[in-house]
C-alpha cells in the first residue's frame, strides 16, 4: 500500500496543506487566504471559524488534486505561526477573534514589565524577551481590559494547536510552540505557576492544555472532521511544531553548523545548539523538535510581508499588467527590481509596517527618494531593507557563534531569484534553497512521518525527505556597495530613534 503524509501550515494570513510521499515528493499543495482584521491600531485579528473553514477547504483540495485514497494517508501534523493566541470556551467555541503574532496592543504592558524588573525575573526560566504578540502579554492585556474574555476561556491555544483540536477533539499544547510563549519554564519543561504569578496572570494556569512533544501522537481524526474534510476517521495526528521549527527542519537544520533564515511574514533567523543560549539581548531560545537541541532565534515581523502590503496598496496598475501577461504580480516585481542596480540610488526602506527590531515605536518609511526615482527603485529599496533587517538579526546571532559556511533559507521570498541573490550579496554567505515550494507543510509532514514511525528520528526523516535546489553565491563586486548602504541604513536608524521615542 502506498503511504502519504499530510502537512498543514497556518501562517498569519495564509492557510496551506501539502501532501507528500515518504521521500519528500510534493504531490499536491493548496492554499487559502484568511482576512486579517485591524479593528484598532495595533490589533491584528482573524475570525477563527473562517480559519477552520480554510483548513477544511485546503485539505479537500489536496485530496482532490492528488486523487489518492485518504486511507493511504498514514499521518497528519500541523504547524503554524507561533505566539498570538486562540481562546475557546468549554464547548470548543471561540471566545473572541484569534489574535495574530503581529498584534502590538500589549506593548505598554511590555514596557511596564521591562521597567519594573518583571522581564528580568522570568528570563532565566523562559529564556526569551517578553514582547507584545506573545500569549503572556496578550493574556495580561485581556485581564486588564476585557476580563470577561478570560472568564469564558477554557483552553488557551496556539494557532496550530487550535487546528489540531478541531481535527481530533483533544486539547493539547506542543512543546516547541509553548516553549516560545513566555508561559513555560523551558529549563524544567513544564508550566510554572511562579512565572504566571510574576506576570500577574496566575488564573490562566488551569486553562493551559497538557503538553505533548512534536513527534507524539496527540489524537485521531474524528468522524465529524472526517466528514468535513474527506480524511479517513482515525488517521493519527501528531503534536506538530512551531513554524520556526518546521522551516528549520524542512531546510535540513539537524546540526549546529548551519544557520536558517525564514523570509515570510516574520524575519526568522535561527540555529540550534546542545546548550541553551540565554541573554536578555537575544530574542528567544526555545526547545527544538530534535530531542537534546535548543533553538536560538532572532526575529521580528519585518520581512517579506512588507512587500505583500506595498503591492496590495499601490500596485493596481501592475496587477492588471500581470493579469494580461498571465504572470504573478510578484514576478513582475522581480522583473522591475532586476532592471535596477544597487548603485543607482541610495533610497532606504525601513521594514516596520507590522513591528520593529530596533524600537517599539518605530514606523515603516522610505527615506531619500526624489523626483527621478521610479517604483522600481522603491521596490529595490524595499527588497534591500528587508534583507538589512535580517542582517541586524544575523549579526546579533553571530555574537554567540561562528559565521556559518552556508545559510539555508525558506519562506515566500525564496520564489524570487533576485531577492535570494541579494541575501547572498548582503550577508556575503552562500544561500541554499531547498526544493519544493512549501517548507512549512514539508516540516509538518516530516513531523508526522516521525510520529507515525515511518522514520526513527527527525534527522533521518530530514535526510530522506529534503533535497537542496539552487545555491546563490555572493557577488564580491556588490560587497562594498551593500556595506556602505547598510552603514547608511544604521545611521539613519540611529537618527530616527529619538523621534520615534
């Protein structure tokens, strides 16, 4: 009997399902976009019923595309954006909208925690910075401003845990995801009432679901979910994993040598270690999906989602042109950038539309353009600005480790060859892109393959299911140009900081 694995990936706005063979071949991929609401400044939310319906649709679509017998799917796993929060009541119904990790409503609470020493008190146990989009901060915000939401809540879920709950009816958290939430003592691998007390949210302790590991079975597809999706009832569903882990394992990060970048909604820059790296200057250390390893991460919501917003708001004409040419508008963007050179202009773009990695009040902007510049020059500046944002994070990581010989990269930006070459040129490190279009769903599929015993370990599953595609080698001629631009970028950032303050 042939065997297939289903991976499901829920990002901030896009839901995807991917069906894979046991050697990692991508048979079918489907996606749906869910609407992001911004009911107030800094609030980024989604309708949880719409989210579940999007999952139902993409599962139906990959089954239809592939034409396989659902009985041949031996395992399912979910991944999704980390942090944010998804709250349900005793009956599993949403108590409020799901909150996406780009939400910043709780930034004043974070400022208070940093100023009064709360952040320092929990750091040794949580191993991460406190920030506004985390469950810890959001739960504190609800307690302060909407206590009725907390009183109605039975389970506090992360995004992918909510989807697994809808598939299986079983409430669980999963260790890679919950270890990045600042609700968890990751040294002792358990919930910690002292952490919650210090944060002033001790009442949520009983609302936190029992924790499972990535490679454990957390339940089985229910009859109800089977009827909706077309899956076979009883199909095992694995714990799944935080999307930063999914992308890392799907790019083959199984040892301490490589560094991984994810250029998607978030700028994710990460590597794994056998000893945890703890420093209040670092964004996050969490538990990796491979037992015995920790994931050290620098990240912020400052990556390719800036391009998505810019194109949506200002590229109506280009959308029509792309439609006439039967190409993606993003392909048209790449063509526009390719027609410019890094030496043509010094326009800067600061990729802070959804948050910042330099100052909590930093805002996105273009700087230094004039009348002769075109949209193509602005696009190049946006592409460069996103990579400069990644470089800030990578430079910080390199204080704790040696420079890698290669960087593996995943995320939506990998579809752009000009952008990938820019990463190689600015970071002056070879960039490898693995085959396949959806590393998130592949990472989830690897997890399901391990949980169901198709492979004995994540390392062996990754070796068998991942193949490296194209490698981008740094252009030495661009090094000096980009070093000067990056210096200029940081000087302007420094000048703007008191204004943002």
